[in-house]
């Protein structure tokens, strides 16, 4: 009987490549190999791929691993296990003096981003089975990293993944290192704190000058002042803002799921925080609130259903599209003549200006809602609102001394 077009058979023991349909209805190519290990136990291992060529390459790697006597990793061995096992080794290196603490903190941060995602819309790679971490998967992740982070930080992500996979190859848990095929990332000398790219106060002023007529002027001011993640700012409600005390609570995030904008939990537990609002930003929010109330009154007169609590919306209260906000930000940057910038870099800018304004590193950690550097959490978790207010007021004066709004 002739082989069907969607299946490729090999000699017994050489495995097979087959086009299959997953439970979700997606068609993928599966490379499968059955054999007996040195102890006579049956072993079944498989990989899936987007194309037949990729599946055949995967089958070759499975055969090579079998012939080299490489252990077949347990089926539940995830990229999260691979990265965390490597990270534990790095912590041991610190204890023996082989690795510095600052370098470990960088690796911990990189591991968190790789496993849990680059932003609110990114799932990260931690949920994948280690055997399905393909070169193209790594390359796609690094391409996204370049859009959200500086070249130096994106290179750090690649270094962490490469080291974890190299360890897995050495322990014969992986046949090859999928990161080795990914493009290297050129790093220019860092400018500013931490090697991240941040705007100068002059560039921020130019941006805000051009954006002054934008209905979302207050949103841009929030990003620059508080250093929020994209979805955190879009998820703000007026009920989160205590105008009397000048405090705003970060409690939720808005993100894209397919074509829909949905509201969900924050990225980590540490992202749930209360931040002081400086007088400059408070004045801008007051103007925005008055304009929004007037617009909503007009929509109510037309019989529209109005969202009365969301801080940033369009029309009668439709949630803003996160991707459109990112594109809109880039357009204003170009119009302001300050070059191309990504929205996430407003976060880097806020943190950099806060440090320059006198805020300590520990306070900045709480301001930003970071959770990746676990050894520093206890250092700043006891700080009260007034401890943060000094740094936020310093940043507020830098950003809004020019504003008469």
C-alpha cells in the first residue's frame, strides 16, 4: 500500500514524521521515535514542528540523541525547569565566590522575563516543554525582546537562555542547544543607569509639548511620571485614585487576547502597589477628569451606554487598544523630533529620572513593582507612602515644571 501524503514512514526503529491535528484543531508536523534504552526499557519521544522540514530535522536530532545515549527528559520537564535548575547552579556559584551578586541579580531578572513574558501580552517560554524549545521559538522571543528592551538587556536574555540550554546539553537532557542558532545581539555602550535606554528631561518636555493637544495627554503623563507598564496604566480607574491623599492604586491590567481587549490580573504580586501622585500629575489628571466628564455627558445625551469609572477610554467608554497606544506613542515621538522610542521605554525613563532626582534603588524597586530580584524585597517592603513621595515629587518637578495645565 502506498504511503499517504501526510505521513512519512522510515525503517523500523528510525522513527516517523506525520502531519497531525491537535485538540485545538491546529495542524502540525510530529516527529516520533520509539526505541529501547540500554536497560531494555521502551522509550517513546516526540517533537512537533510547523513544517515537514523542521519535523525531519527534529527527528534527526532525536535519532542522534538516541545514538549518543542521551537521556530522554521526563515529559513534564519544562523550560521553566531548565532555567530554574541553571539558576540554582548560579546561586551556588555566588556562595563559592565564582559569581558576583550583581551578576546573579541580572540572571534572576532575565530568567523571570524569559519564563513569564516581556510584557502583559507575552506568555513567555516557561510553559513550553524543553524538548520543544526550537531555534525559531528562541529567535521569535529575542525579536520581541528587541522591541521592548535595550540591546544590552535583550543580549542578557539570550545569555541566560544559552547558558541554561548549554547546561542541559552537558547533562544530556537536550541533544543540541537551540539558542546557538539564534542571532547574536550587538550591544552598544550603555547610556544612562543600568544600560537601559531612557529619554532625557529635554526629550520628555518635547514629547509633552507636541502631545499637549492629544486627548490622551494625561495617559502619557502617567507613563512618564509613574513608570507603569502599558497594561497597568490602561487598567486604571478613577476609584483607584484617592484625590484627597494623592495616592493611586495599581490593581489590574488591560491587555490584548487575540482581537479583544480584556482586563486581568497584574503581572506579579509585587505589581500590586500604591503610589503617590505628584502635584504636577495631579493637576493634569484633574483637567483630564473634567474633559472626560463633559464627553461622557454628551454621550449620555445621545443615549449611549457610558463607562463612568475607567480613567482612559475612547468614545463613550470603550477600552483603548494597547497595540494602538504603542503605535500612537511612536508617532508622537517622531513628530516631536526625538527619534524612535518604544512605549515601554517611558518606564525606563521614569525610573532613570527618579534615580537622578534622588530616589534610592530600593524605593525605585517598589515604585516599579519589580519582583524578579527577590533578595531585595524585604529591604523595601516596609517603606511607607511618605518614603516614596520624596522621589516621586522629584520626578514630578522634572516632568511638569513646564506644564501650566
